[in-house]
């Protein structure tokens, strides 16, 4: 099991390095001058040169890439020359100095995602800290709905194969997989947040936290979570339902299931004690993939419902060409995707020991 984890970790690090490289090249090679994006239209040539020097835009692509890797690395090397782009500023980088020479400082720190172009030099990490929890809460609620209802509906569908409950569930799951999330968001917001608002008491838009204009301050509005979580969970719910149905039908056709039934066990006991666990492998894989993709796929849902999460922040950053926020957000999502898949591989190996071989 240890060797299995080491191999998975090694592949994960290589994948992460590839993601970092693609993100850097994609946004660095875009047409346009990042210095002009930061200063706007009233800049002078002197101001542009100062910004390029401060942020390293005057360096070659290869040097910029090395600086970017150095900023993201937990162990980084910095110059003690105040005029150098890689000069170590404790306030900016944080961390602990491991050792220092006459020219270089080695620092142990958290990855530095640089500063926003449009938020008065605010750290990208601070922007992500403020928005990622909202996206995580939304994704957890959505995947919980998909997991609970999907497994339940899949079991019902499998046990009533070719009967009307099975056909109804198949129809609903097909519709769920066919409808894109941005369309579902618009329909649900309009129907339940406007047309039926008197009965549902739900809002078309709103985030987890709201501010009371009469002095009560910030408070949590849980009802704003219902519509975006349901919409975000529709497609994974449909996928989990189909996978659970097909997997359970395959397991139920095995010889040991027929033997258990021949011993006099009820269908409920057979499913609970023998079939269910062995049917969960593809479901666990699907849930992990969908949960990780929800962190990125929540962009449209968050934007339409006005949910102040990382997805909405990415859209705002794209509109303002705030490249550090976009790059940092995509990198964080990719990292979480990789970590979630490692975690799921561990669960998958526990469910099926043959995978660890």
C-alpha cells in the first residue's frame, strides 16, 4: 500500500508541474501588455517600465517561468538585492528563513500566488481564501444530494428493472444528463425564485452571507444555497443513478448472489450485505470526478445565482483581465482535483484490493 501511495504521489506531482507549465504559458503568451492591464489607459512610459520591472515582465519567458516556479515552490530561493525582482520581502512571501548567504536566502513558505492587478495589490491567496469556502460548501451540498439520491434511485431502478419506476428514473436521469447547467440555472432561478417565489420563499440570486442594512451585520442565509446546490447536483445525480443501476445489475447476476438468495436471504439482506459494497466502485470514481469538476464547473451556476464563490471570481477576473487571479484560481482548482483523485484512489484500493497490485 505504501508503494502504491508513493507512485500516486509521484504521478500527482508530475501532473501538477504540467498544469503549472500550461497555465503559465497560456496566460504569459496571450497578446497584450500586463503592465497596461494594471495601469489602464492613462499610463506613461516611465510608469509602464516601473511596473514591468517590479513584476518581472521585462524578463525573458524562461526567466519568468523560473521565477513563477520559485514563487509556487514551498522551498524557494530569493535575492538579498532590493533591486532584484526575486528580492525577499517577508511581508509579501512570509515563511521561515532556512539559511542566508551574501547573495541568496532560502525560505520555507506557502506557495505565493502573487498579487491581483485590479484589487489594489491584494494577494491572490487572500482573494481565494475569501471565495473558495463558499464554492466548497456549494459543491459539498450538491454532491451530497447527488450521492444520496443517486444511489437510492439507482438501487430502486435496478430492483425494478423494466418496470414503471425503472423507466421513470431512466427518463429523469437522461434529461438530467442532457440539460446544461447554465440553462438549468436560468430555468430554476426564474421558476422557483420568481414565478413560485410566494410559495418557495427563495430568491433568484443571493450568496451564503448577506448583510443586514439595519445594523445586524453579516449573517448566513442558508436558503440561498438550495437552488444553486440542486442545479449543480442535477448532472452528477443522473450519472450516479445510471452507474449505480448498471453496476448493481451486474453484481446481482453473479453466482455468489444467487447462492445467497438460495440460502433464503431476503432481497434487502442480499443488497445490503453482499451486493451494495461491490457495486460502489464506479460510483465512488464518478463522485470524486464530479466533486473535483464542480469546483470549476460551478462558474456558470455561481454567476447566474450571484453566489460569491471562486467561480464567480474567475468570471469577474476574466472580464477585468486580472491574470494573477485567473492563474491562481485555476491552479488551486487543479491542485484540489489532483488531491481529491489521490484520496479517491485510496478509497478505491480499499474497496477493491486488486487495484493495489
